[in-house]
C-alpha cells in the first residue's frame, strides 16, 4: 500500500515569475520548493519497537525543536541525496530511489535511528515532486535535487538513542555542481581524516561531512574544488573525497576504485558506474589503491584518467592532486574519453535520452 499523506500545501507558493527567475539560474542548494514532507516516529530502537505516523505534505519552512533535542547534542542525523529529472515529454523521473532508501536504513542502523520502510521513502519523494513538479528544471544538466533526512527529536540530555525522530524531504532546483565539466583540482589532506575503522564512514551522516570541512578549507585556499582523504594505516590507501567516490582509468582498460572497507560511503552513482563499466567489457577492480600507485601510474603514463562521482556532480574529471609536497597530474590534462562517455551514458539514462534497460528509473510525475 502506498503511504497516505495529509496534504496541507503552501497557501502562498512562489509566483510563476519568481520561480522562473530562480530556474533560469538555480545554482546548487540555495533555493527551495514550496513544500516539504514530514513523518514522525516514536518508539525504542533498543527494544526494536516504534511507529511512523502523521505523514504529511506541508509548507517548506523552519522546524520547531526543543533546545534539548538529541540531534543538537549527540548528532543523531542522517541524510540522502537524489535527483528528479524532466524528460523530453515533460514527465519527471528519479534514479534508483530504492538504493537510496536502502542506504538510508543502513545509515539509520549505524546511528541508532529507526528504519523507514523503503516504500515510504519512495512515496515521500513522489508526493513532494508531484506536488512541486513546476520546480523541476528542463535545462541541460539541470535537475531537482532531493534531500531526504532523518533527525533525532526527543528533548532529552541522557546519552542513549532518541525515542523520537522525524523524517523529512526537501527539494532544491539545481544546476551543474561545479558549474562546468572542466577537470578539477583536488587537495590531498595529510593532516585530517574523514573517518576511521569502526567509525561512521560508511554511513551518510552529517558528522562525516563536518569532519571534512576544515580540510576542504585548506583545499579552497589552494584553489582546489574538493579534498581527498587517505588511510594512513593501509599504506596511504585512497579513501574518498569529502563528498564523492573516486575512480582510476588505466591504458590497458582497467578501472580501479577503492574497495569498501567500512570507512567509505557506498555511492549509488559509484555502484551504477561499476555496472556500466563492466557492461562495456572494462575490467573493474574494487581494491586498495595507494597514493604511490597514483603517483607511479601518472609518471609512467599507464594511468590515463581520474574522475570523481556522486549524485550532485554525477561525474567530475580530476586534473591534478595537489598537496604541500607535490602535484600529481598536469595542468593541461583534459577530461578523458572513458570519463566523459560514462558521464554521458549515465546522464542519458537519467534524463530519458536512451532506454533504461536496467530498471533504474522511477516515474514521479
């Protein structure tokens, strides 16, 4: 059964003039649609009981929480990111929402938050997008970015899992994440770590991103668009970027990406790229990949392409890895053939320009 939402839409939605002005230059994550979805939970995660209730569509706006709410003090918070795309016939679709729903529950388990039925997750996304369908852009590379999230809301300062939670979905029209598809420079963080063994690296929670921000500030100061983290306990193995997975393409047709060790988030885009690359006959290796291999591969010419991937940016070609000690890569490196063709293939599937032979698309409106 589909989730039945109580509908209390925004009585004062944006005018066509205001909305069209925003859609003409949406940016990323700075404008939001008229409405949001909210569902409340009460129960006891430790005892394995609880109930989701009061699913509703309501005006987008501030959330009222008690100052002692657990999310403020103990960081019980998780989120997801996916996109809605307008196809040529005007219909609106999203990409692999079931995978995002499953990952939300994996994150919930790690953060001691309640599981949300996967069908409720998809229903919530569909309810919001079908209501705010006019906010879905139609420009090339543009989409409606969807941000489902869950927070602990119980007003209680004791250190235990919250017995109240809230799941919400908000939406924001989005252009290209980096502004262009030109290759980007990445800052190598040698001082900070994003996650550690036994930590929350495999969960999509705000704390992981908060931990990356100081390193991102270093990268910004050196003109870099993202920051890369290493695992110093595994011979400086490449982990991931502050918010993206990373791939390495070799001259002999191998495509390598760091294996999932519990410290790396399993990206939905990452998983999709692996499937598409294998279908092309490329040899995909999920394994430890070290900084030395990156350095030596570029020096020998065997490593021909590097790219990062994630929901927001889809695929972003990487030009150079920059640190205080060295620069790996060349300033005049251009996006590689494999990188750009995989990017195009993925976008073509998402936007309906080619047939979805994988069953990855779900219609929302």
